């Protein structure tokens, strides 16, 4: 009687997971993409704030708190973008001052 060796083949998972263990992670964003997305979000907040102001002026919005919240969100986002720009310019200037 001859004994044959086991033929082991790799097992692949075909079921879908509900907790995400077989999902492929998305590749990390580059700094430029992250910056572009952040500036787009800031621009969207500013546009939404302007639309809310126009709607309030036209009488379509009765609750002024919605307009004020949208306006403050846009203002804070713009201030953050300006501070980031100022820090980036400051870091660039400091690197340029370095002696090699």
C-alpha cells in the first residue's frame, strides 16, 4: 500500500468581513493632497456662509443662529488656514537662513 503526500494548496478567503479585516487600506495622502483637501473644505465653508447670508437677506431663513454658526465656522477655518500659511512661510524662511 502506497502512501501519497498531502497536497496542500493555499486557502483564500472569499467571504466579506463586516469588521474590515480584509479591506485594503487606502494609500496615505501626500502633503499636497492633504493641503488641497483642507483648502477646498475651507472654501466650501466660506461659500456656505455666503449662501446663508444671502438667504437671510432674502428672508428665507428665520433663525439667525444658523447664519452665525456658519459664519463663525468659515471664519475659524480661514484663520486656521492663515496661521498654517504663516507658520509654513516662517519655517521656509528659517531654513533659507541656515548656513550650509
